[in-house]
C-alpha cells in the first residue's frame, strides 16, 4: 500500500481513538451540564475543515455538529460550491454545549483548545475555515473580529503544519440578518480557489512516535 494511504488510515484510526478519549473529558464544568461531547464529523482526511463556536441544543442531543438551523444553512452553502458535509470535516471551538447557548467563556476555550489543535494535527487539512469570532480569534491568535477579517486568508501554523486560515461569518449571522447571506456566499465562493492553491499542499505526515523507552517510566494520559 502507498505511504500516503497508510498515513491516511493511521490518521483516521488515531482521530477515532482521540474522539473516544475526548468523549469522557471533564476538563471544564460544562461536563456537568451536557448530554454528550460533540467531537466533530465528516471526512477524517478532509482538505477543508470548518470550526464553529460550540454545540447548541440540537447538536448536544444528537452528538453531531451543525445539525440545527445554522447547520442546514452550512450544508446549503457547501452545496453551492459543489461540496457535501462528507467532503469536509466540521467541528467546534468548544466540544460541549454552554448552558442556554451562551457565549463560550475564556476558561472553557482554554480548557478545550488542545482538543481542536490535536484534531487539526490528525486531519491535516489544507484550509481551516473559521466560522465566527470565537474560532477566528483562537486560531489566528489575534483579537481582530470577524467583521474585519472575514474573507481574508492567512497562512498560519496549526497543529504542527502550515495551513490557510480562512475566516468566514458564522452561518447563524445570516439567520438573524438575511443580507449577511450574500457576504457568506461570496466568502464561500473563494474556497475552491483556496483549496487549489499550490501553497496549500497537504503537509508531510508527522514522523512516527519514538518507541517507548524500556521500561516505560511514565504513562501519559490524553488529558
Ligand atoms: N453553532 C455552532 O457554532 N456550532 C454548532 O455545532 C451549531 C451551531
């Protein structure tokens, strides 16, 4: 089997195992109020990854990201550029629903961010599209809000690789303000071009981990 196919299989298995580990996460108090962790969904080898804010009511119940009204709009926007949800990977900044869908708290983002960075490391997308302010600020490492930076790609290092970060308004914005739909559609239309860019080639696979020293002195958990 070709090396790239073996890398893909290893990455897929590692992402599934990581999802199982994160399902039991208790790093922040949201673990006491959710129905379940909403890890992410879609292709584990996607070139394009979307990162939203946090699960809402329906996502919390179903265990899948973007299955409510904003998610239906996301599916439509994807269809508009010839993609389905199975072609991409979709997840959130927070993996757990904040009560009443309030904004994520800084300490919740801090507790959860390494889950997202590990997902990016395992999926190795070419383009990471951030939906809204929370994902954009976290992954750009800058305070600039989405109104200022939407539609402007930037090359960043995430999860150990260079990726194109592409901020887009959150689809929920167009549910509240219908004229935002034109802006969202225009920003989505640029995605095929960004995915085709030479400099957005998939990064080389990470080298396999060093064999554990004998005897293994410390057993490191995932959390
Ligand atoms: N909004 C988000 O940011 N994420 C979801 O999964 C659903 C709505």
